[in-house]
């Protein structure tokens, strides 16, 4: 049976439809909505990427017992999916490309640090071992003198927009959430959280062009996490 040739004009809008102001307005409206949805998805992934970065910081500090590999793979899938979207808006496309590059940079750093930790060459682990097992020559018995008291650890650095009272309340809430999730909190101290947050807040303020940032404790996939809330 003969097959009639395909009409190339089928499925294509006519010139009249392209010139129809209502059709153009509807297409522009759909494009705006799609860009807004992509921008919202990008913002959500950016916040969750920073939360994942904080979890890796705590893992390499020895506070978190488990490396968040599953969360990293899920983040990798979501970033790749977002990058694969067709984005007409130049600014939004640049933002997605920057997010993708940032994730790849973090991923390389995390995997390198995890490999060094397994091999016993991770710098923070080696420094901790030296502090734990210092090699000191024995002092003569006759010259024995009372050892000086151990110096108190330096106070945590000041954090823009977060008072000590607010940070302690965040720590108490975060600690309680970790306990409810059954996480190990034996090494989770206020000082460690304060230093981690102090390191990340200036980066977050610059990234989001915000005046300051807040943090909210959430439970995701059975684990307590900190959600970043930029304040513009």
C-alpha cells in the first residue's frame, strides 16, 4: 500500500498564528512561568548544596560518623537534570552553569579528602592524632614541677547577624534534632558548630547578596540538617 508523503507543514504554527498577538502573549507568559519555576528550583538546590557542604565539613571534622554519599549522589542527579534543561534566559542560564561548576568543585574536594582520610593522609586527621598522642621526653624526677594548666580554647569568632544567644539556641535545637534522629552527638559541640557557621556565613552573604543569613533546623531523610535562609 502506498504511503502518502508527509506534509512538512503539519505540526508547525502558521505565519498567521505567529503574528497573532494573543498567541505571542500566551507564549511569553508560559516562558515567564517556566523561568520562574527553574529559578525556584535553582534556589532550592543552591540552599541544599550549602547544607550538604556543612555536613561534609562536620564529617571531616569527625562530628558526623557517616559520609553523606547518598545525599551527594542525589544532589549530583538534580544538578545534572537542571543543567540539561533548555533555558532561554541568559542570566538564569549563567546561574545554572555557575551552580553546576560549584558542585563539581565541591565534589572533587570531598572525594579527594575522603580518599586521603581512608589512606590516613588527611591533614586534619593527622593533626588530631598528633594532639591526641604527643611525644614528650620524660622529665627528671628531681626537677618535676607542676604542669601548667591547659590553655582554654579560644572563643568562637563573631558571626555577622547571629548573636551568641541566637547561635546557642540554634545549637540546642540542632542537638535535639540529631538525638531524635539517633545520630551520634558525642563530638558535636557548640564551639564546632560556631566555627563551621562562622566560616560559611561570609561566603553565603556574598553568594546571595544578602545582608545576613539565618539557619533553620530541618529533618530530611531521617537526618537533621541546617537550611540556609538568606535575608536580603
